[in-house]
C-alpha cells in the first residue's frame, strides 16, 4: 500500500524518518500528484494522502481525490497555523489536520487514525437509516453525530446550509439519545422578536408584563430531561446569548421576574447556517458562547459536496412517496441532475420529486417531468448551447401550449439569472436594462424560479 506525500522537497526526509514503515511516494505539486492518481497501477493501491495545504495545487488535488477515489483518507498539514484553514480542511473530509513544525507522535497518531479499520459506532446504522447518504464526508459527519449522541450532557452544534437536514439530525440526537420518551422542544430563533424569544425560552412569572395573566413555564422547563432544539442560533441577540451561556454552563435559568433559579435538566442541540467564526470576529456572536457550544460541532455537507448522494436521495424519496410505482429516473434525467447544483440541498430534491409525481409519469421519469428552470440551470452548468438549454427535445413532443410555456420558463430562468448577476442583484437596474417596469421584472423573475 502506497502513501502519497505532497510537500516541499526540504521536508521529504522528515516524512521518511517519521513514517519509516510506510511506502512513500513524494510530489511537490498537487496537480502532478493528481495526474499520478489518475494513472496509478491498481495492483499497487493508494492507502493514504498526506498533503501540505500550501503545496501548489493542494486544493485542486483534494477535490480531485474526492472525485476519483472518495474512499481514500487524507491528512492535511498546514504551515500557517491558521484556524480557518484547519477548519476548511476538516470540513471537506480530512481525517486530521496538523500544524508545522511536524511532530512525530502527532503525525503517527493521525496516520494510524486515518488508515485503521474504522469500527462502526453502534448508532451509525440507525443514523444512516434516517439521514440517507454514502459519501465519505457524510459518513464522517454521521460518525461524529453518533459520538455526540453518546455524550448526553454536552451541547451539540449542527452547522450547514439551509435544507441539508439539520432538523432531522437534531431529531436523531433526541430519538437515539438518553431520554427519547421525554419532550423534544423546538424553537426557531429567527422567527421571534428578542422580547418574545426571551419569554418563550425562559418563561415568566405572573405579572411580569401587562398581558402576563398566568405563570409561563417556557421552553427550558417544557423540555424537562428531554431536548431543547434551538434553530438559527446565529440570530439570537447578544443579551440572550449571555443567558443561554449560563444555562449551558450552570445548568440553571431564571424566568422573567422570577425570584429563584430553576434547574435545567435537558440537553441543548443548536443549529445554524451561518459561519459562527465569522460572526464572532464581527462581534455579533459571543466568543465564550461559541467556545462552549462547539464541543460537538457537526458540519453537514451540502448535497453538491456529496458525490452521487443525490441519486440515493432521489431513489429514497421515490420509494417514500410512490412506493409501489416502480418509477425510475431516465438516463437523460440522471444527466440533468448530475449537472445541477441543488442550491436548496436535500429539501429541494425532495420537492423536485414531489413535483415530478404530480405529472404522473408512468414507469420512467423524463426531462419534461422536471421543473423547466431546473433543466435550464442544469444545462447552463453543463456548458451547453442556448438552443439546447431552452428547447430540450422532449418539450417539442408536448401540446403546443405546454411546450411554449416550458420554453418560455426555461428561457426566463436563464435570462433573469444572468441579467441579475450582471447587476449584482440590483433589480431596478436589471429591469431598466431588460426594458421592463420593476413590477413586471419582479413578477417574471419570481415565476421563473428565482
């Protein structure tokens, strides 16, 4: 088994000394290393990559590895001692990330951890049944989630784009955790004003304000020894962040106008689609709170980062919503979806399947069953011509009125996206260039799916 090392020549002897029992192949350039991976003799398989993040082409190499051989683990070495760099490396699937100067024991531990047979955590199969996916980054996230579930006292922070499944992951933490029969109380911090959020979180005594006719327990009390799920944690105002920190650290809280502290017996799960490190740097999120809640930070990768998982998810939703139909995706539809970026992630894919089923396909899902703007966007991403983009062949087999509507919607999806991009999202300027009044421009762009 070969270990590929990408770093400057000056460090090659260090790796030879520390990894004396391994067969090493050295490259100073990540792009050349990737070319080697494409041509490597399969009788001499690659077991591991050790990559200096600053090596020329390292980022290209990492994404190339994930496309060609998603199962091969890699360890990242960073020479800048940059926390964001380490976080970025781990977020795209690095088994470990170390700083230079390289320490022998830490490197050996990282290599052993990356290459050893990963024992399956008892909860992993249960999680995979709930959170579908087979990509290495997804399986890594589920393994981290399983470990977090075992630690019933510490908070869990779930981060990721909208639609990746953060709420499903939070429910899994509760259902597979220490007290699944206790309540799961969910609150979206972005939907409540700071005053209302405070009252709902911590409760209040009778007479705390004008309409407080009775004592209100609040979410902290309602969850008992169950789970309190706080979604959009990045939207919580600073004044409440301090009180939330006290709940986590001291396991107690005080209702509004209360005279004594009450015990908090539950577990807190938090979720956000924001980069909390950037929020801390911008002084919009307390550093002490972030440090306290990132004990178990689970990043759920977007669907476009999960190679071929969209196909697993599509088949899963077909079985869920049309279990006895025997429906399958045609090769043309697979090609369209392969080029689509799924900006709405898993939630969007689920809605696409629901849209398809409304059109009642018989035994195979064809391109004309898909939303027209999706076809247009996917074709644009694939670099196809404007004609192919706007007029897929199957649309020409529809009745005139239906075909014309799809052609126009497909064209609008591309036209409005491109003109808005040119004007950096400024609708008034884009409408002026388009020769449309702002209201018509807005209505047409919204109808096209933007």
